[in-house]
C-alpha cells in the first residue's frame, strides 16, 4: 500500500513481475523488476503502449516497510514514496 495515496497498491511477486493498481480509478499497470543493491529496475508495460524502463532507489526498513525513490520520468515525478506491506 502506498502510504501517500492509500488507493494505490503495488504488488511484487518473487518471480520478478508485478503490477500497480489504483483502487479508486481502476487504472492498472503491469511491470517486471530486478533489484541490485539499493536499486530497483522496472520495465513498465502499459496496455496499448510501448514498454519503458525506470531506475529507482529502494530502501527496505523491515519486513513490512520500504521506500522507492522515483525518477522525474516516472508516473509520480521525482519523489520518494513509502510503502507498507498488507
């Protein structure tokens, strides 16, 4: 759950895939990812549009909390968002 916008969720599977979803608008975005050190590399796969790559930094605080710092080219713009596991 996105602690900034609680109607947005990101689901990460151990297989390196996942999705972002807005529960209020129904918007949905598939992605694949890999992690290396403090970085998470996304390939975003919007329906009906070309895939694109994003490199973000990630901080994991414990089993339930993490933050992702998104670049200017992301859907959030340059910002750090905190996530909590549900």
